[in-house]
C-alpha cells in the first residue's frame, strides 16, 4: 500500500506582503512527505523555512522572475503512478480552466498545481485534476489557504486547509473613510 502526502502552497509573497510564513502553515504541513510551491515566493528564504518540514519543489512565479529568483517555470513529478505538474499558472484570463487544462496536457500531467490567482480551486475537467492552493498570505476574495494532497494507490483526496480569515486589500474600507 503506497501513500504520499503532499503540502501545496503558493503566492507566499515574503517579505513583501508578510514578514514570515504563518505558523498555521507549518501546523497544516506537519507530517507531509513533500511540499510543492507554485510560485511567487518572492524570497528563497521561503524554501529554507518550508524545508524544515519536508523537501520542497518550487517553480518560478511572475514576481519571482521580476526579482531574479532562478527557479524553473514548470516541473513534473511522478508519484504513485500519477504525474503531477506544477507551474505558476500565468494564463489569461486569470485562472482560466481551459488554459490550465492545455498547460496540464503540455506537461502530460494527471494533476496540475498552480497559483497566481490567489484563490483556492479544485476542479476535475477533461481528465485533469486542477488544484490551486490559494494564498496563505494575500488571498483574493477568499480565505487564506493551503492544501493537502493525499495520494493513496492512485486514490486522490484533496483538503483545503484554512490558515486564516479572508482578507482583500481591495476591500479595505478604512482607506475610504466618509466625513
């Protein structure tokens, strides 16, 4: 009986949006075999921190590219007979299902883990499982989240783990106080 527990995370934006990874992320990832980071770490320190829990595979997001952080744009791992692709997911329109399916097909992936939208998503379509763990730091109109991917003999289970309350800077009404 083969089992693999994988922590999924994206869009940490450290140190530009937060000083450090929330402790709840470490709690959520306790016991995982591997961590996949779908880009926009914005600091290599994020990998070092997460590696205290488990080995980390990360890809380059648009903000990493802007900062000169050298990571591959996409990676594929094989585990338990499944191919898991990981990419930041810079598709247009943002988070477009069809574009993400094309990307998965290009990588010949059964499961595609992406970020970029800052919104958690689990969608099975066209023979591909699309996963986006959202962001534990700066979600867009969503909770702060990570995911746990549990693969057991090709049986796949995904859990969205809420790290904190929803925040969206676009909804910060304090900035626009009425007289």
